[in-house]
C-alpha cells in the first residue's frame, strides 16, 4: 500500500520527528511514574535518530541528483 503525502507535509517530516524526539527526551526528565521516563527516553532517541536518518538520506539523494544533472549537462555540451 502506497501512501501519498502533500509536499509540505512530506518536506517537514524529518523536522517533526526531531521535534517529537526532543519533546519526548525533555519529558523523560519530568516523568517519575512507573517506567515512563525510560519509555519516553526510548521514544525520544528513536525519533531523533529517525529524523536525522531521513534528513541525511534526503540530503544525500538530492546532492547526488544535482551532481548527476551537472554531469549530464557537461556531457551534452561536450557531445555538441
């Protein structure tokens, strides 16, 4: 099943993951009931890591695409 997201929502996902991670980590310092501090810290770390991975993967993909576009443009000019 493929899920389609609007472009603004798609572009903001890594930042939302990071924000949720920071809030959960901050919340883990204020929680003191049962295992909630550990659960909150785990969710916070997982969200931070997910946000960073998505952001770095997108950045790498976009840089490689722009590099390929420059290479293709130079190749076309060379062949002309």
